[in-house]
C-alpha cells in the first residue's frame, strides 16, 4: 500500500506540472520529451509546495487527499488547455534524425547503465537510512515533523520571538526565517506514507536527482549537442560525488537550489540562442530563477545573476562593456553607501564584516581542484573556459546570457568566501563545497556547450576566392537553418 | 590517471592551436577525459557499493524504532524516555555543552515544543513555571538535590523538580 501511495505521490507531483510545461514548449524541438519530463518533475516539486501553502492559508487541513485533489485539478486543467491548443503533428520531414552508429549506441547504453547503477545505489541509501544531515536535523526536517504531527503549517518563529511570546503555540528552530519549500517537500512525502517517516521523507531528493538529469539531457539536445556527448554530459552531472552525497544523505537544500539554478540557466541559454523559443524558455528561466528565492535566502543572489544574464543578453553588443563598467561602479557606490545594519536575505553588511581573507584560498582550491568532490569538472572547466577566452571563440554561439550570469555568480561566490565572515566555511572546508553544488551543475552545462563548439567544423574563411562554394556547416542548408538533429 | 591527463592536455592544446583538425583532437580529448572520469568514478562507485552494503546490514528490514536506535542510539533512547514524561504543550529547553548531542536530542524531542540554541548551553532567563529542561552530558549544569536547584556558572539558580535522569542526562520541570 505504501508503495502504491508513493507511486501516486510521484505521479501527482510530476504529471500536472509536466502538462503545464508542455503548454510552453514546441514539441518539434530536440530533447522535447526530456525537457518536459525533467522540468515537469522539478516544477512539480515546487508547485506541490505552493499548493500546500495555499491549502494552509485557506484553512484546508494538510492531508494527502486534499493536496492530491488540488494537484489532480491542476493536471486536468493543464491537459484540457493542451488539448484545446493542440496543433497538427509535425510533418515527418520537419526533423531529420541521423541514425546512431553501433558504437554510439554502445556508448550510450553503457553510460545509461552506469547512471542506473548510481541511481539505485543512492536510492537504497535514501530508503534505508534515517534522516542524518546537520541542516536537516537542525531545522528542515524538524518543521516537517511538527507539521505532520499537527496536520497544519504551525508557525515557526525566531528564537528571540519564541522566548518573548511565552507559550503562544508557535515553534522555533535555528534559521526559522528560511523559506519553507524544503520541509514542505519532506511533509508531502510524509503525507503520502501516512505520517513522519525518518527515511521516506527524503524521497523528493531522488526526484530532484532524476529531474536534473533529464532536464540536462533535454536542454543539451536542444542546444544542438549530439546524443553521445549529451548523454556523457548527463552522466558527468549525475556522477559527481558531492552531488551524489547530497542525495544519499538527503535533507540539505543545496541540491534543490542547484537544480533550479541549472534549470533556469539552461533555459536562459536556449532563450538567448534560439529566437523561436525565446518566450517559452525565457519564461522557464524566470520561473526557475524565482524559485531559487523559495529554497534558501541566498537564492535571491542567484536570481539576481539570472536577471543580470537576461539583461546582458538583451543589450546591444557595443553597449555590453560600458554598461558592465557602469554597473560595477554603481555596485561599489551602493556598497559604500549602504546602511551597515540593514539586512538583505538575512545578512547585513555589519554581520558580513567585509575584508579580504586570503587564507580562504587554500580551502577554495582544495575543495574545487584537489578533493574529489567533483571528479575532474573544475579542471575541465578551467581548460575549456581559458581556451575560449585566450584562443578560440568560434562556433560557440551567444554565451552572453549564461556567461554573464555565471561570471557574476562566481564573483559573488568568491566575495562570500574571500571577503566576508563566511571565509571560515572555506578555511574549515565546511561550506564551500555545498555552495559550489549550487553552481557547478551549470558550469558543467557551460563546459558541454564549449566542448560541443570545439567539435563543430570551423567556418570557412569568407575572403578566400577558392571558397566560392564552401561546405555548409552542419544544419545549414541553402542559407537557412534546418532542424537537423545531430547524432 | 596521470598518463590520461597528459594525453588529454596534449590533445586539447593541439585542438586549441589548430595544428590538427580540431574536431578530431577534441573528439579524442573528450574520450580521454571521459575515460579518466570513469576511472575515478569506478573508485567512487566501489565506495558507494560498500556503503550500501553497510547501510543494508545496519538498517534493512528493521522496524522504524529499531532503525532510529541503530542510527542515533543513546540520543534517541533518551529523547523517547524523556518525551514520554513531558506534558504538551509545555516548552522544553535542551541544554548541553555538546553541539552535536544537543542538536540530536532536540531533534528527537520534536514534535514537543523545543528550544535549543547552538553554542549556548545555558537556559534563558525567561523560563516559566511548567517549562522543562533537558540536560544532556557533557554539561556544566549541576543539580543540587537538597535544594532542588539547577545551577550554571553564569546564571541564577533555577528551581526545578527532577522528573527523570540517567547516566547521560536528566529531565527537570521548572517550579
């Protein structure tokens, strides 16, 4: 019975949101099915928590049946709108699929097998091990435990307020002011199994893992990356040790934040590079970027990087550097004039204690390059990004959006660990890797784009008289882009 | 691994330099990079496999209570014993010099209305009659049985009634 309820819980989390994602996208795009599945699953996790908040706000008891009915209604409406707006199926000639060779099928099969093995290894840990991580037992899972006990979203207040209020019925935890999405996800899984369960409340972490993998593969295919390279990229993503650890020892918020940031940035890149998908992918970028705000307080900074990427991509090229310089000057001025005690996202300048702390470099370099938290990703990233800057920018396409957003995110990351009191998290190696988890999946996507560009033939020089009829680059026929899907 | 890394770097450098058709160089560099990743990942998968066996032998097939006892042993046992003595909706203050111990016992005491502050083992001055205090060793608190008082170095004594205690800690109700 528990298994049936969990299957129903997963279906209701996945299907309604997927039906709304389908509304946004054109089914002829490459990677459509994977994008719908991956984004649908991640969006479903978020939407479920929003419905739980809505239920609580309207006085509906927090029960599996109530939330399931709301999700069912959302799904039915989504399907009805899809049906009403259905379009005739694409003509068979619209998308030419190049068949995979035997060795390509073998490589993909092997990588899928490895991904499946990894998923099973992690799933066993999630199902068997009671909730363990520090963050889960210090605040996230506590809220889930209390809400499941009371069947309603009992308020949590700061420790100071709790003491001042006496016996008001409110509860308290450390960081009570943090967003409620993560404990709501645990509560949702708990509702499905009939109450607080120390292991099964962590099942949403498996959904995040699967959603990330599918969304990554789908967007990679949509970006014109071949099936083998896209599959290899997904394997690299899903095999990174620290990402795996956050699934196996589920309960931290960083995986969900990393998944939303990745989903937003991939959509941002598609919106910037594929005019036909600008509105749909731009909407996904905005929605998943805004979702960062619902997961952790620092999500606001990642959302700002996404908005900055969008803004930069919309700027005329000649204005990019002047505007960047202007923004830098403006940022420094605001920082200098900003009230020291005014808190944003839970932090004030006075608390941050801004000053350069060079001793944190050791921890940052160890975490990223020496410890095996990310296998070889930071090394690949260093080579590919340096090569892009120094040597060869051909064939990459427009990276302004994703590049600006990631560069700003990296600047914020370095400022946090080199310039604020949080440097201790880098020096003691306690926090820097967790924050990296929020960004490195997106860095991997950027690496895949850069690598794919290296695999694309160089465009022929235009000035050469012998090249009156140069060979057409892949996918370009008679001067028009054709929807050829590379293998 | 070192050899693969060297091969990868040479191929990448050739690819960037444009001396050889870059597609071929980067195809080979990508393959070398993937093989290096696979080798590292094989070690990681081996570790995950060992961990799965260990987790299975420790938790698989156990009822929930036993699973929690296997996971958090003394903390869970103590929280369960003390939790049964607390009348909701009383406030419960957890006090311990060990951050980890305090955190774990506080976690297991929920859904009682618990207060535990990291790095601060002393209960606040705003205690009310009927509140509970859970002391978890190690702790600087001392219970004086004759006076029925809990004493901390930097705080006035607290008048309490001892409700339950064992070698790991005690439960007290504020009078």
